[in-house]
């Protein structure tokens, strides 16, 4: 009996050590890969587009008369709340939140927006119901849990704002870019941006980088687009320059 107990304890110890090694390795890799991420400061960027920076990621607001449409919901509820106060923006004026995907750093402040409907792409629902997961068996979660599903290329009109969803999987199963008023393209983590040019997002965080590569090419032939906004790497005001190296 003592031998069995000893073996069990040794086995548990080995598992604990392995988990600790994996956790430390993941943390170090995470820190290394996020060093190059530079979200833009909180403030008005152009016309009716406002960035909100929680020090790790940007969410964006599109002003429509006296209401707002949000793209993503940040990594920190408290930080987003504080930044909105600096901007004198009442979260109750946000009527819709369009999530580019459901990773934690894009959904944390959802509960701030009590009057908003949340939208995700239909394939992204797999990240919430456990059918797909990015790391081991950990599924994503959002709160509130209610959301509406969008199809690829679906267009919605909210107030005077036109929103078109463009499915760009790879980072997650249902990553989606949003084209606002045929002019402003919000990409979330579907791609990175460096020296004014788009490129692959950090492969360590992608579920399928080969699919992500195809998704990038999908958004290189849009007509009339002026700006590209990423979640972690700022924005470009010259869409055609940004995408030219990826055009077929």
C-alpha cells in the first residue's frame, strides 16, 4: 500500500513540475511576443473614429450622431471605463459592439455597455461553445452571454453607419474584420501592421496561420477604403500602400 501511495505522489509531483514548466514557458513566450505591440493612444483619430487604449490593446468607437458603435471591448474593464471618462463618453450611449473575435483581451469591458447588442461571426460561436479552443481545452467566454451572429459579407445599418462583416479566420475560427461606411477597415488580430504595411499577426497566438495568410489576401482588393485599424499595432491612413505587397 505504501509503495502504491509513493508512486501516486511521485506521479502527481511530476505532473505538477511539468505544468509549472509549461506555464513558465508560456509566460516567457507571451512576454516576448507582446513586446512589439503598440496600440495607439486614446483619442479621436479622424472624423468620427475614436481609439480607446487600455495599455495593451485598442478598442475603437464610431460616433453616429449622439450614439456610438464599438469595435471590440478591450482587455481591462477598469482601464476602458477610465479612458471613456477622460473622453466624456457615457458607456450607455454605446448601442452595438462588434467583436472581431472573442479572445479575452477583446471582450473584457462588454458589461460596461448595458444598452449594446453584441455581434460576432457565426464561426466564432465555436470558440464560445467549446467546439474549438486556442490553448488546450480552454474555451472563450463573454459576459453578457447574449450575442447575435453575422454571416460573411453581411451588411447591417445602425443609424447612419453601414457595417459590413468580412470573415477572416486564422487567428481564431471566426475572426471577422469590419468595414465601416466603405472607408474604415477594422481588423482586430487578423493581421499585424509594421512600417505602414500589413503582415502576419504573431503566429504564436494564431490558431491557423496558413488560413490567416489567406484571410489577409481576402481584404487586399477592397474599393474605396482609406484606413486600416489593427488592435495591437496602430493604424494606417493609406490602405493601398498598406496592402500592396499582399495583392495578387
